[in-house]
């Protein structure tokens, strides 16, 4: 199901800003800013605009993956491995990881196992173009947090050690609070062209 279709099924909560208290993925810290005058941001949705270290908001999108056979603006996994999506500042060249299907989201952290080859053999060497051959975009990111780690799953609480760390499926250790921020269950990337046209680039259900 596409995220836009998913959104239609939920009653939206209107707000004037994206500052609803959610911290969002740790790997995107210092790369985003709030969006003012927005509507339909849900209480469990973290939404931000992508900004580079130099303050630029125009990016190229590089990826490993393929375009969906039906919804042909969407980057999706290949038969070999999940998608990997990176933004590149068109001015400075700075690259920012947007989404790694082998590492980011609930399933990748707690359910789905990937081989070293799948993780490492995914060069993000495809450049994203829209239907008008544009390759420069402003980018808005959304992550959904509907998994109740603390309230509904005593199993998770029991797995947290005395130092506040939890073991992921790949046997790595991470602070439980950081794990909850990166274990989102939906992730979306919306790209906007210079003429204001919005394109759904990534829409992943991850739990």
C-alpha cells in the first residue's frame, strides 16, 4: 500500500508546525529543520525538511534500488536487497543518508536479517530524475512511530540491560532510546521540484 493511500484512512491532526515533540531518526540529526504552516501532521509523525550543513535545501537524489513497476516515481528494493537512498547537496556535494532498508526501520532492526553482501554490495549510483528530467529537489522526510515499545511489549523492556542498551537482530548493541527513534514503522520521502510539483519518492512500511 502506498503511504498516500494509507494516510487517507486516518483522520489527520492539524497543526501549524512540525514541532510535535518527536525527535526522529538519530542519523538525521543536524540535517533537518521544522516546517511552518503545515497541516495534517499526525501525533505519531515526525516530519522535517532536509537541510545541508551549509544551509542549502536543494539536493540530487542517488540510490540503489529500482523504480516501482506501477507507481513509477517510487524507489523500491530489488530482488537482491532493500533500497538505499542518499541526498547530495547540489552546491557543496555533501552526502546525507536518507534511508537504508538494511538498517533503518523496525523490521531491519528487529525482524529481517541481511547478509554482508546484501548490506555492502548496494552502490547508490543511480541518479533520480522526475518525468521532466529534473534532478534537483527540495526534500521532506516523514517517519511514523506507532509501535508502543514501553507500553505494549514487556519483551523489549526485559531485553534492555542495566546500562540502557538493547541488542539488535545483527547482535549490535544500541541505547534503547536511540533504537526507538530509528525503529520507525513507516518512512516517506517527498521531493519538490522548482515549479512546486511534489513527488513521492519513497514510501516504505517497515513493521
